[in-house]
């Protein structure tokens, strides 16, 4: 396995002030940092209105996630690309391919600036 694609966070992008009490939700991205593996996140879509709800949330984390979901329509969703040690060029190339494909979708969350790889 050369690359892994995973969600970067347990919820869509947090609304302003939503990072309070959300450390566990970030564990999907922190794991790769602790393992010292190269990883990056690219935007791939936006949350649609019909996706902005969580049925029957349980426990404190479930309720926190449901609160984030309720405010998430239109916010970006990302994909995280993880590689083997010292495989930064492969991770960056894969991120570019994923982003280029995602840009074809009408729900792509356009960012203010697009970064181009240099040779």
C-alpha cells in the first residue's frame, strides 16, 4: 500500500467557535502526524442541505457532532491523503489528482487561491 485516503476529521468543517471540545474528532489526522507519515488534506465537496443532520445522536460526542452537522450545509469536506515515510512527492501528486477530479463537481468548495506544484 503506497497511499491511504481517509477523512481528515470526524465531522465537516467546524463553524466559527466550533473547535471547543472537539479534540477527539481530530484524531483521524493526528494519528498520521504522531506516526510521522506524510499527509495532506484537499477539499473535495461541500455539505449538501440534506446531509446536514445526524439522526439519534448518542453521548456527548454524538451530540457535539450533531450540533456541527446542523450548521454545516455549504461548508467544505476534505479528503486526507497519507503516504509512506519520505513519500511527500507521491502524497502531493495524489493530492493534486484528487483535487483536479473534485473540481469537476459543481459542489467543489473553491478556495481563494490555488497552489501549483513547482518543479
